[in-house]
C-alpha cells in the first residue's frame, strides 16, 4: 500500500493505493479525473462549464449530464440543510 498526496480542487488529497502492479496507473487515473473535474466544474476557471452556465443569458441552456447531476445533488443538500448550504 502507498499513500499518495496531491493538491486539487482547492484542497489537499490523500489517497491510499492498494495493489502494486497498478499503482502508477491508479495515480495517473486519479490525477486525470480530478484535473478534468476541476477544468469542467470550477467556478474559478473562466472556460469551465459551470461559468458558461452562470454567464449565459436567461433562457434555455443545455447542460451535460454530469453538471445536471451535480446541480441536483446541490439542490438536495440545500433542501436537507434548510438552506444552510446554498449552491448559488
């Protein structure tokens, strides 16, 4: 087992990898996923899908399935916390 740490999405991550033969591939897959997620959904990156949605004029906007799922989960959290968490 190996503990692998990195910074992504504005926080420090620590991932425990179990499986010697695929350790390097697992590290690469985790890094690619987090980097891709950040590029698509960070509100701090001008070209992200989140910012395209936020900056679009009122009306219809086609969301990716992933962004639709994130927004639905955020809305559930807003409801469960009685508005203490607000994705807006």
